[in-house]
C-alpha cells in the first residue's frame, strides 16, 4: 500500500509540472487548421511523460489507500463507510430495507 501511495505522489508532481505546457499545446491544437501543424503539435503532446496527464491520478481511500469504490465527498472507500455506519459513527444515517 505504501508503494502505491508513493507512485501516486510522483504522478501528482508530474501533473503539476507539465499542466500548463499540456494546456497551452491543447489550446494551440484547437486553433490550428492545417493537418501538418496539428500533427506537429500532437507529437509534442505525445513527447510529454505519460504520467503527466491528469487522467492518470486516482482518488484513494484515506484509511486503506484503495482506489476502488471511493466516495469523493468522504475520501473513503465503500466498505469503510459501511463499517462506520454499522458502528453508528455516522450521525443522521438510517438503514434501508
């Protein structure tokens, strides 16, 4: 779990480093009309590191570090929320049937 979190931090650093470069290249790509120019700009975008894309960052559970079934509002995974609910740690929640 610690290794995955470390990789995630490296990805975030790369995203912050290349964010404005990637954004400006994409803006240029939308303005240019000739296919040759678009291809050149597209190759520049591809030359950037793969992990510098914002879609590579995953949200993780605060307790377990799990990426699956993660609720953005809480920052926790589903089974942690269910355990908290069963232990009556979440006020104002009711069980449904």
